[in-house]
C-alpha cells in the first residue's frame, strides 16, 4: 500500500470513528420468529414484542401470512426477550429468552393457545434451541458453559475440543493452533471476532488470542454455512464479544497453576499455552478484571477487559566442560486488553467500536529440560506475538431494509527469535571428541514478520415478500514484511582444545559466558556460515469477496436459501500464471420443520479458501537469482518440466542465502562484508521458486444432512451427516526430483536385518544395505535428476503446487440439556469420522519422487471415534460441579526406517527437505503405507468446582480445576508438535518408543469477585 493510500485510509478510519461518537462492534445479528398454534398451524397477524431491557431496545413486529416475523440488524449486546402480545385471540406465553450470535439469525418458535381455553397452559416457553433458518452444521459454547468448564489458563480456544468435529491437533511447529476442525490442519481454520477477520495471515493461526473475559459465546461452523462466510475450505471459529448494558457488571479474578507438588510427575514434558515444552517446575499466575455498563442509559454502553498471565519455567544449562551447571528461569508474559463500545444512535441505527491489544512474549532463557542442554542465556531469545485490532461498525435495522458495515485495521508482529543480547555471532563449542559442550552468542537465525491489514465489509438485506435478499462485499488488504534467514554476523562451529576448554572453565564467567570470550581464543573452525541478505522483503495480499443470498420462505415450514459467493486472492497471481478468478461458489440450504419441535436440514455448496502468505514468502526467502540457478531453470524448461513460454525471471528472487567460506581458525575467517561475492557460487541443498503456472485457491464441495429435535424446553437431540471433498491443497513438488526408487523387499529378511544390525557403524550398514538394494546413495540419486548440481545452483528445486486433495466423512450425534430450573445440565456428542488426504501441510512432500498417489492416507489429525461428555451439577445454591470427559480413538502413526538397520533414514537418497523438520515426512519403512499404524485410545477426565458466596453487592467465587483426574498416560489425542509426537515410529515391528504424553494430572485454583 502506498504512503498516500495509508494516510487516506487512516484519515477515513479516524473520521469514521469520530463520527460514530462512542460506537461498538455490533456485527449484524437477527431473530426469526415463527408464531404457531399448539398443533403447529401458522398463525398470521399476531403482534410479537421483541425487547432487550439491558440496552433499552423495544420493537413490535407482526407475523405475516406464513406466521413468520423477522428482526434484523440487531446488536449482539444484552439478552433479548420475544413474546406474543396479549390479545383477545390468544393467551400470552412466557417470553423466550436468547442471546444473539454475530452474523447469524437465531430462531424462536412461539406456541400460542386460544384465549379463554378452559385449561390454560401457563408458562408456555418459546422454542429457541432449534435452527429453523438454514443448514449450518455448527456448535457453540456460551458464557455460562465457558465459566463453568475446567479450562486451563482461561484459554477459550482449548475449550473448543468439547464441541463435535473439533479435536486437539498435531501441528507442524510448536505455536501452531491447538485445535483441528474436521481433522484438517489447524492452520486451515478461519478465525473471526464478531464476524471480522482475526487471522495472522502469514501461516494462518489466530491473531489476537481472545481470552475468556472477552468471550460471550464462541461458535465453530463446520459445514454448510452461509455465503456470508468464506476464506476457508474448512471450518470457522467465530467469537461473539460481551457488551455493556444498563446495569454495571464485571469481575476481578486471580488464577494460579501452582505445579509441583500438587501436579503429578511425568517423565515427559508438558506444553504451555504457546505450545512450547515445559518441565515440572512450570507455574502459571493470572489476574484480570472486566467492567461493563452504561455511559448513557439506553443509548451508550461500554465493556472493558484486561488479563495478565505470567508463566514461570526453570531450565538447566548443563555445560560441565565449561564449568557451568546452573538453572535459568524463563517467564512467558501475556497482556491482553479489549474494549467494546455500543451506541444506539436512533431506534434503527447502532454504531460500534472494538479494540483489542495483545502483547505476548515467549521466553527462551537458554538451557532445556533435563541434562545435556548446553545453550547459554546469551544464545537465548524471546518470541514476540504482538497484535492490535481496531474495528468500527454501523448497522441499520429497518422493517424492509437492514444494513451493516465495518472498517477494521489490524497489525501483527511475529518476532520469532528476538535476541536477548546485542547483535553478534553465534558460537557452537565442541570438545576434542566432537561433542557439543556449549552454544553462546546470537540465537543464530532471524525471523521478524510484520503484517498490517485493512478490512472493510458491507452487507445489505431487503425483505421482498417471502424473500429476504442479502448482498455483501468483503475486502482485506495486507502488507507483509519479513526480516528472515540466518545470522548476518556469522555462526561458528569451533573445536576447542582441552587447554582452551580449561581456560574458559577457569575464567569464572559461568552463565555470562559470551561469544567474544570464545572467539578471543582464536580456536579452530569446523564451520562458518554467514547470511548474505539481512534485509526485509515482502509483498501484499488482497482478498476480495462478493456474495448474494436469497432466503426464500416457500411455506411456513420450508425455507430454501440460495446463495453464490465469489472470492479472489491476489497471491494466486504470483509466479508465472495469472490470478485464479473463477472462484464462483454456489450454495444451497433447505430447512424443513415437520412440527414445532423438529427440523430437517440439507446443505450443499462450494467453499473457497485462501493461500497463506508463507507459500509466497518461502518462495521468496529460499530463492536465488544466480547465473547457475537460472541455467538449471532453463534446462528444466527445455525438458518441459517448466512450461514453455514461462518467464523464468518471474519465478526467481534474490532471497536469503547463507554461505560457508572455508577458514582454519577464527582469525582467518573473512568478515561478513568480505563474503558477499560468494552469492553467485554458493550451492543450495534446496531452492524454492514461485509457481511456474501460478496458484489456485483451495476449495471444497460440502454436503450435509441433519435432523434436530427439541424434546422439551431443555432437551435437544440432533444427528448430522457431513461430507467434504477438498481440492487445490498446497504441497511441495521437486521439479528436479531423482528417478523413483523402490527398496528390494525380497532382501528385507530377518537374517539380513540381523546382519545389518551387526555392522560396526552406519557407514558399513549403508554399504551393505545398498548392496542388498534397500537404499540408494545420494550420488546415485543425483545422477538421475533432470539437471545436475552446478555452482550457484540447487540440488532440489521445489515449488508449492496447489494440487492436493482430501476427503472427510462424518456422522455426528448430539444430546444437550440446558439447566433451566433443574439441578443439572449436560452436553454429549459422538463423532464417527474419517479424513484421508495426500498432503497435511504446505511443506508436505511425497516421500518418493513426487509420487503423491502413494501418499493418500489418513490425516495426521484423523480420528475415527470421538466422544465428548460434559456434565454440570448444581447440588447447592452457589455450588457448581462440572465434569468433562474426552475419549478418542488413536491418531495415525507414520512408520519410518531405522538408521540402526539401514545406516540412514534417507533410503532413496533424495536428501532432506526444508519442510521435513516441521512436517516429519521422511522416507517410510520399506513396504509401509503413509500413516498406516495407530496409537491407542486416549481418555481424559477433567473436573471443575465453583462455589459462590454473596459479598459486596455481588459474589465471591472460589474455583478449583483438576485436569486429567485419573492421571492417564495418553500417547495420543492431545495438542502436540509433529516433531516430538508419538506419531512417528520405526517400522518393521520395532518396539514402540514413547516420546511424549498428554499432560499428567494438574491443578488450577482461582478466586474472583463477580458483580
């Protein structure tokens, strides 16, 4: 975005915010009301009162010829009451009460009995638990459920595993989203706050981590949702935020996870809320406050929330060879502040402003868990995840027309490795045996991403007879800038003599040992690498969407919704192809109400996703414009691997490049400024280019059919069948792949395996395995590549292609009981599902020469059976006991080769891939299919206890949570990083090796004053 455009947009945003005169985030919500007789007949011309005393809202509408009334353009603030007006025709009923969800029209059915009926049915409730509008497959957690659930660290995202279709995920880096929807990669999920974007668009995770104190309801949309939603071919998480009302309300709280000795011991590390491993020393302290109320009664309201979290974790620097064995303490810190202002300008217009500011810092103090960790504090780092969102909205609610519009600015900075000290080199210290005994200096890499985004949305709705027509537009523009790559001041691996080690140990520097201390000894250098381009670079991404939707009331019981949405993502135009402009996505939803207590739903449609910016960023960062590399690309084009006529210059970029100039000792190593000329001759193991044919947006065909039945005022049952087939998923293709290699399975006998194991070292094992036809050397593989490695070129020349596919099928059964006047409530769901795919991540590659047909198999997050059971008991006034159980069949296991048999894990000799460290998609054990084994079932039961005591015009609430009550050793079914999970095991019948486990039994205690 140009400076002029930035200033213009900023001025417009400021003027809009000032003109709103204390507004709030009030994305459009609505209420559809069906007025029926006790036998289900539609009742026309009945006056219905819709009121919200909390904000002073009151409106009377009249049911039409089909017994239906509708109010749109409503704010989500407060609680709405819907009731039939008293008349000489019908007895009045008890008002139906409901809270609205952003971007959704809730359903209410009012059942009326004739006036003067001999036996008057008193207290007749409206039915509000049914979706009688569309075919959306979704589930929600409201405020009352959220505050009663045992939730670790008030992390709302983690609580979503209680909903059907949502499971804890295996991600491909520690901070990856902790949930998976429909078994898909967690990065495919689209996150919204009040219907507006909340995604960090570099990879796709959540931008502002919405805390419990700023969540009134959170909804997961899994399938067949409205054309108003897009930018994902999978699921959506939509937070509806709380608001102020005419009464002041809020809380002040403190929460602590004390750790040991309360927590059970475990030989495996746990994960903190950021996804990073922590030990038994881990402690968490939280505090926060919220306040909501009127600024001007019935017109202007505010709600503010602030939450602070500090994690404490002790690690050990275990470097006795350098005279240092000591503890270091890391402190993660979370500052999360939110403000929402609501202003009712007139009876029809609502204006809004929302602001969210998150400052999250993950501390890497050096050391690690257990012995053998030799990273000193000087080589430690902080990970900053700083988010800012400011949104202004306006909505109009008329009898015929309704409108809502929004403008949001957001900024996200992700500094993954901010050095704790000044810039400088990193030094890895080895002893005379070659063992690493210390790491000091710089973290050794740079990753500092900045994303700034503007979003504007507009939606108009018009009632036209039995039709409700909606027209919408949604635009997001993001500018990215990444400072990434290796260390521009150099990374050294040095070999110290015994005398030099003794000198360092005797120096008494301890944990303060620095790179300068080591380099001053002028030690021998085993390797020296320098980043040649330490500059920021990036590009922009524009996402445009238009949609139209017709909600047609065919009869009092049948609603058909026809919609079509068009999406465009400017990243699809990068590389050698044009943009993907043909993303026309029709959608159909049918909702039939056979009686007042049940609905039948059917949905079908196309759902278009977006590309993560990392697809383009990786192709810029890992690229080069050297003459040798351009020669390789020309040869690939001559062979037809790159299409003829492609402008090769459009595929390349002078990205990050590390070089390793030879030098015997530190004093003889060239300075970073002196090695710049090596760019043209440095060779890469892997280079990434932009797509020669451009990119396509991912899309899915989704089908669903469901039945929902409200047995009584509190009990609801439902069943849904879901199908989704997704196309154009991202994966990696090596344009310079070697010929396929298949191990000679006839020689993989028990006798040969024993012989291979008996060899003295891996070199001998490899030589024997190669003679048996079980492995292929890298040299042999390179000889079959389309182009040879040349100076300035690359061995692997990869490209992100949008050609992956997945297929998801599921049966979802749910039974939910609301509390009402009873002493209990519960939610029970069972999901039977299967997700198969041929790519799990943007860095996924085929294990053997681009043969993706051999990759079709279960997703890393595939579950066949998931049972979620949550119960709430209210035995005494003020006392709440919640029990939440999650029972899951095991996740898939990928069987890989053991170097103790074959001498290597790279059986086909194609070399390591950039993505392998993140995805774990190494070669598989000969004869094993992808993800062909399974881990055992997992079972976790959590318990929460809440006791409230009236005090200070409110109540004091004491809480205690126990996670994994029975201390089960779960090998599967918990949020984890792929590189440390149990989902990679040695094949060939090797014994199972447990590398990780779900959290052991843990405790959390809290106190709050609520008013």
